[in-house]
């Protein structure tokens, strides 16, 4: 079992990374393998809706998004972390998520795999950022893993985040809950319990005709 910890912050070892490391501690307790993935500081283009991915199976912009989608196929769960910018996830992370979840539709490395969002803020805007990230999971039928409170830490520096005792505990519990769910998922598979099959017809209803 392997979990991919995605750091959407431009800072490789900042507050978001600190939160993800605490999640990793919870995974470690249950022997679950994990890997950190940093989206980096290079510009990430937003989706231009060109449709290339529907034909080729990957995004037309061959950058960190395609690298991530390739890794995602071999992972069993995901934690997506982002700093809070203007009460939402940062711009690079939004472009990354839009393209990763849209361009991977053909290969579908996400459906029925558990996911969770983690956000970091100095003070406020965390709940709306969490809501923004969770919507990606909903559209791919991904079970959303929770902790005992909303998955957030507070602090303006990694050192300040390490003083957020409640936030750190939430991260550790999130890691444990992810590990627990992955064990249940494996047990279900071993027992022959498979995910539900999609309906033959997929409907896209437009409200304006």
C-alpha cells in the first residue's frame, strides 16, 4: 500500500510540507509506504480545454502534471496539501488539480481510491480551501478521509506550525485513518468485494436548451 503526499506549495519545505510530514508519521505507525511529490516552482499552465488528453491519454503540456498522473496509477491513496491564498488554494495548485483530474480521465488512476485534503494558513480561509480541494475527489468517486476536525494547520513558518499541537494531532490522526481505510479496502478486495460498476449511459444535463 502506498500513499502519495502532494505538496502544492511553491515552498518545498514550508508549512504545507510540515503538515504532510506529520500525516506521514501516522502512516508510518501502520507500515504504509508513502512518497512526497512537490509540484515545484515552475509555472503550471491552466487547462485550455483543447481535448488532446481525450485522444492521447495525457495533457498536451508535458510537465509535472503528466509526471504526477503517471505516478498516481501505482498509488493506493492520496493526500493533497495546499497553502491558503485569498481563502482558496494557490494558483499553481489549482492549475495542477484541474489538469491532473481532467487529463487523467482516460487512464483513471483515481476512482475509488481514498483521498484527503490538507491546508495550511497563517490565520483564516482554510475551510473554503478544503471545500475547493474536496470537490475534485467527489467527481472521481474517491472516498474522502477525515480526521477528528478539519484537516488544517496554522502558522506563518514551519516552526510556528510545529507549535500548533491540535493541528499536528489532526494530521497524525488523518494518516492513521488513511492507513485504516487502505487496510479495509485491501481486505474487501481479498474477499472479492469490488467497487460498483458504472452505468452504461452517462448523462450530462444542460440547464439551458
